[in-house]
């Protein structure tokens, strides 16, 4: 089983915190769609005819495409790949694009899961983030999608926003629960270098992030969602029983995936490659030369071990010492066993049989723990 990710590189406006590759100019859209259809054919051999269990439209903002364009891409994938009849097909969508008409059109395609970029149900936070929708539009989009047969909805929420009080954060989570959302991805706001947010904070034009408050809000998130029977299956991901994101789980379980479109990443267990992050160069290369412009990095056994630790540790499936021994050898196994002991003593990691997972306390330090278990130092 493998997955396909499609990067749609257009957005209505640029959010202040965003460092994903996207453009607000849509002039190139027709040429981009033509190139994407061509790339679908050019990359056919990458997954070696494996059955595709998930397709994920991300970006950027996939709902900047019209439904005809989305449908064309899906049909082209069916034509050239071995797509499972039960494939999870997710479309990321922004509330301001989701008119009733658009939702009805989308409900007539093979898309069976929507992931909505909500971020907050409070307008002050949306303004701080420079989102292009309002809180009312977010609620309306969710309700309309539910009325039109979308029974698998995920929303993104952000905590740690300086304008977000702990009480407002509780309200956001409770609103999602009351709306009957099946899946919540909740991320701590991070200030990426070079983003508008980074510049505004450094110039003192916007308040900086309070790490202590962000940590309190992570605790609130876990407490409220655990009480409401959400499964915390990855550090940032929570769902009701039966609604784990298959696509993202495949990443964390080290399954192969093919990324299509500018800046999309692909992974086949032994190497990783990424397409050029430039729409014009992408279109020119694919249209004129029939060449997908990408860079590739072969992964050493040590990098594969590090990747396994990084992704596995963040999930409820954890990391398995038997797998470490059999795949990466005695030396890495011994290193892992020595290092992990420290975190077991601190009660940040728990062991069940051969599996190691983060405790609730350990979830606050996931990245730090993983980096102590890595063999490469950078
Ligand atoms: S809509 Fe998403 S991809 Fe586009 S700028 Fe905002 S965060 Fe980035």
C-alpha cells in the first residue's frame, strides 16, 4: 500500500505564519494543471504498481482549483495508477472557498474526506494569523459540508497564538466537539524564519509567542479531548474511533508515497526526493522537456533509523526494538537501548513488551527525546 500527495500551490492570500510553498497569483493555473496531469504519467513507475490506498490534495489551498480541475486530476490518477476501491481521498479546503455550490460539486466527486483550515473560531486570532476567512464562515462551511454527506471531517486548529486566551482555546476545542468533528489536527504556532510573522515580531509590531502559555494550551487540548473520547494517535492529531487519517498514518508508519506538484516530497524507504519549489520552473520543465525537476537524497541506514525514531515516537504505535534490531543492526539497537533508558527513568517513555511510546508527560518533549535517540548529530 502506498499514498499519493498532490501539492496545489495557490492561496487566496498569504497567512503570516506560513512557510509552505504557494503563490497568490493564479495566472499560471491552467498551465500548472496541464503539467500536473503530465507529471502523473511521468512518475508512474515510482511506486512500482503498488496499490494506492490514499490520495491527499494539500498545498497551498486545493480549493483554489475548480471542481472540474480536481475531478480531472482524480480521473487521471485512476487511469494511470492502481487505486484501491476503498481509497481515502482527502481534500484540504479553506472555509472562504466552500460555498454551498462548491460543497455540492465536491460531494459528487470521489473525495470522501475534507480537511478544513479553520485554525480558530475567534476573529481576533484569524486576523493575527492573516487568515482569509471569518469565524462565521468556518462554522457555516462545516455545517454545509455535514449537510451534504461529508461524514469524515478534519479541522486544523492552532494554539499558542498570542491573542488566544486559555478560555478562548477551550471554547475552540468545545466548538469543534459540539459540531461533531471526527478529526482534529492541533498545532502549536511556530515562528518560521523569513515569514511575515517572524518579521513583525522582530520589529515589535506583533506580540511574540509565550511558550509557557502554549504549553498550558497543549495540556488543555489533551485534557478536553481525552474527556470527550478522542484518540491521541499522533502528537498533533486526535480523532474519534475509526477516523484515523490513513494518509498521514502511512507517513508515520514509513509507507511509500509519491508527491506531485511543485515542492512535493516523495519517499520510497531508501531515498527521498523533492520537486522544485517554483511554479514557473516546474511548468517549463514538465511541459517543454517532459522532465520532472527534483532533487534526490539517498538515505543511509543511519538516516533511515533516525527517520524511524522521529516518526514512530510521535505516534501511539511507538517504536519497536525488534524492528530496530532487524532493520538497523546490533550497534544501533544497543545505542537505542542505552539512550531510551534515561527517558524511561524520567517517566517520559513507557515500555510495553518490545514497544516504546511517549507518556503524557513525554509528549511535551517529543522532539528533544527523538534528537537524543538520533545517531546523526545535525
Ligand atoms: S492557506 Fe495554508 S498554505 Fe495558504 S498561506 Fe495560509 S497556511 Fe499557507
